C-alpha cells in the first residue's frame, strides 16, 4: 500500500471510530434518560398502588368476606365457587403461566450455538460468553422469547466482531458496548411497556384524567363499593333469617 493509501486508510478508520464513539455516547445518554423515566414511573405506580389498596382495596376485601358468608349459607363451597380474590388483587396481579413451545426451544438452541463459551479460546471472551449463557438459560426458563431474540442478535453482533480480525481493539470494544447499550435500552422499553399495559396503570390514568376535570374518582369508587357492601349485607341478613327459621344455627 502506498503512503497516501495508508494515510487514507488511517483517516477512514479514525472517522469510523469517531462515529462509533458518538453513537455510543448518544445511546448511553438515551439509556440514562429512559432509566430515570422508568424509575420515576415505578415510584409513581408504587405510590398509586399503595393509595388504591388503602382507600379502595380494603373495601373490596370487606365485600369479599361478606360474599364468602353468603356462599356458605347457600351451601356452596366458597373455595371452589368463590375464590375470594378482591378487585384490588385483580388489578395488581401479574401471574402468568408460561410453557416451552417448539418455537422457544428452537430459538434457545440457536442462541446457544452462537454464544456457547466453547466457541472461543480466549479466557476473557469465554467468561463473557458464560455470563451471556446464564442470561440465555434464565430467559428460557421464564419463557421470555423477546429476551432470547435480543440475545440472539447480540450473539450475531459478537460473531461478526470476532470474525473481522482487521478491527482495532478499540473498535471491537466500542461495538460490544454499543450492543450492550442497545440491549439495555430494549430491556428498559420492555419494562415501561409492561407497566403501561397493566390494569393498574390504566386505572391511574383514569384517576388523573378525572382529577383534571375536578372529579374525585376514588370517592366514586368508594361509593360504588359501599353500595355493593350494603346490598350484600342485606342479602346476608335475610339469608341468616331464612337459615334460622329452617332450624339452622345462627351464623
């Protein structure tokens, strides 16, 4: 290569490095901002949940107890016919049943083939791959297909870096940090989307919108539950009278 060609090559590499540094800096700034927003959102949700459970949730629990008594007097098995879950628990519940589909198994095998530690002889790289495989196994066990897909893309990026021996050490490091920043950004967005899709978040928005119009939605909810409790108590009272008149013991 001529001297002028070498200079052009060096200039081109430096320009690419500068672009990657700028890309990484922009990604890290975006991640920091979204992390702050996620932390704020979680704090707001925790405060709202506490307020909701204290003001409304306890009333639903009271209603649930009355409904259990009614079910008992009607000769129903309260454990089978009425589970006693309050609306508060329905609002904040997040349990999900997952299973390992063929698609998930196939994705897991594909990711494992790309990230397995035995694919490199470099001790540092083996350790890095081992940490990634821990995440892969955790994602597979929890049925997190989106997370496995992210790890697959990270593996493809890692593979492309390792096969290009012409890259400088700084370029390799930059590409890995960029991949990690993108992965972190995707995780944060996933957490925000999950919160935003929850029933509790939608209720929070309803309360805030009502507040903006001068309406106390919590007061309305309390009034509704109080009316339900009153009706349930009346029903329970009459059922107890019928039970006593039939010769049963007072409950």
